[in-house]
């Protein structure tokens, strides 16, 4: 993974650390697209707060906004979620390999101790 990929994943994880932003992504995933006003009606935060959260999500590539008249309609951009999920899968596989190595070493030590 390149340093720019790592920075992108770091940005996604930082953005997703906030429960309001995760909820916004959930709402957009269900609705397909929505305005900040529509989203604010479903959350216990102001429209201005929703706009700020959406700008964080937009900055890391998780959502995009398109202007239609006076409104901006937001939708989910899954590519960064997919890249982050792939990184997490690779990390999990690496840990599985490490744990398997530890297990094998422990079992070999146990067999050696039993044979003494």
C-alpha cells in the first residue's frame, strides 16, 4: 500500500470515527441521495452540523454532492469504503498468519517439553 493509499484509509477511518457521520452514510445508503435538510430531519443535529459532517465525508471521498438548482444532493461514493475494507481484510489476514505462527511455535514447544 502506498503512502497516499495509507493517508486515504486514515482519512476514511477518522471520518467514520464519528457516529453522526456513520449515521449519515447509513441514511444515504438507504435513500440513495438526499439534501442536508432532509438528512437533518432524521438526526438530532442541526442542518448546519449535517453540512459540516457531509463536508468531512466529501473531503475523504465517501460522499459527493451535486447541485440541482438551489439544492445540493448528496450520495454515497463506495470506492473509498471498498478500499478501506480491502485494507482491513489484508490486515486481518496478516494477523491470522502471525497468530498461526505463534500457535505453531507454542505447540512445538509443548511437544518438545512433553518429549523431554
